[in-house]
C-alpha cells in the first residue's frame, strides 16, 4: 500500500483516469497468483458509457477535516477486523480503539 503523500503515490495515482483527488488516501498494490471467474454463458452484455461523478461532487463539498473525522469514526478497521489505514502518524492504533 502506498499512502497519499508518499514518494510513489503521485506516479501510481496517475494510472487512474479520474482527475478528482479529494478524500483519496492510498493506492493498494496487489500481487495476484490466479484470477478466475464463473461460467459466463448467462452474464449479460454490458457497455461502459462513462464514469460517475457523484462521489467526486460529494467530496468536492467537504474539507480535509471532514474526511479525517469520518475515517477515524468509520474506517478504523477493515470489515474483517484488521487495522486499516492510519488517519495520521500521531493517531492511535485503530486496532486498540473500540468502535460502536
């Protein structure tokens, strides 16, 4: 994982087409050994018609404090209970924080 502000973040972020950057915390790097899917005989044909801008517009109305507070409150742990991305270097370890 490369956090926003780290040396490689800007270069990795440039790989994504959306220009909006508000609220972005990291780029997650994944090594895959295998990718598989189910039978595609019944999967409908779909066409990509564009990117949605709903999240970008929403984030554009918020300031950095809003993101930090939300991350602290709602994103301290992953859905499997692991510590998530730290909000800032001085923040306490999220795994030691009890959430409602």
